[in-house]
C-alpha cells in the first residue's frame, strides 16, 4: 500500500511508534503500489547544503503525467521571492513506493539530477502532498551544488477552512526539552492554492528564528503545513476547526515532524488559534 495518510489517527500512530529518518528509509517496502497522481502546483522552500543561509522560495509545477512518467519545471527565488536564483525543467519517473527520480537541465546550463520522497494526505476531492527533493546541479566544470527542498501541493478542495490571520499558540517537542514554548503565526490569504506565512518561535533566538510556512486545508478540516528556517524544516499534520456560531477564530492543532540541519530528528505537538483574519 502507499504511504497514503487517510486519517489523523494514522499519523499519530506513525509519529509515536516509528522513528525513521525524515521521509526516507521506507521506500522499497511496497513494490506494487498504485501510481499516485502528482500533477499540480508544488511550491515551498529550498536551502543549499552547508550554506547556512535563509531558505529561498520554490515555485514549481508538475505539468504532465503518463502513468509513471512525469514532466515539470520550477523556479528558485531568493527568500523574499523577488530575485531568481535558477530555473529548471525535468522529466522523471514515479516508482511504486512513492519515490521520484529524474533528470533535467537548469537555465544556467547545469545538468540537474534529483531524487524525492513523496507523502500524500487524503482530502475530500483530492490529495494534498509533500515532496522532499534533493537537487544536484552539475556544471560542466567545477563542483556540483546540492540543494534540499520541501514542497507542498495543496488540497484541491474548494471549501476548506480559511486560516488566513494572525494567531498564537504553543509547540512541544516529545524529544528535545529546549524546543518547546510559545509560537506566533501570521498567515496570508491563499496564493496558488496554499496559505503562505511565517512562524515565530518564542522566545526568538538564533536556534529558534522566524520560519517561513505554507499550509493547506481540506473540506473536512484536514490541515497540512510545511515550514523551513535556517536551522531545519518541519512538516505538520492535523486539523483546523472554525469557531462555532460563525466566530472569527479558527483552532489548529496536530503533530509535527522536524529535521534539523545537523541531522537530528524531532517529533512533537502544536496548537494555535487564528484570532484575527487578514482582510
């Protein structure tokens, strides 16, 4: 079977019972999985390996799929989303165990080779997905550059909770006592189907700076978010519930999985309340 997340309970069990490297190490267990549909917008974040720089933005799309063969393109931008760093086109193959491998070419002339793990989340009208590509840009001369990224495809559902707004909450690691405390979120209206925004971990520090996020909600209130900062990247799965009686607040809660840039893996829980929607 695919690693298809069909319920919040499943994710909870996976978080509590399985401690595997971040989105890797499980491919190859199911060789006869059906082919997932991966066509759509895949936006998120990237960080060049070993750079220590703030993550940049990725705007990408898988435009074609014929069974296991896919084609797509992407654009790497600076953290403000203004200055292009590189652009690329590629073709790839989706294996039967939610793993993608492909080749392509960058606008700078570099050859592109990449591998990516895929994780899917069931919605009412279709799946959301998180993709974890590791890009290798190989120039004709010189050393190749390695770029890790985390991409989100939003739910296609049209009536998911609107989580745009400003809110506060808490985050608690199940492993690292230093990674717990308050958090503040600012989430903007939908852009290319998903909600962009920022998380500030409090108290803010070099270890816990501001992170960028993208999130999506399904018609049934399923919430999926990716976030990335200088020190790591995070995937959150949970639920979003608007206030009863037509109130302006929305409660969001669930579990997260975090991979730090030093290779440490962390799990825990979070919740926050969006109290002031952005008009």
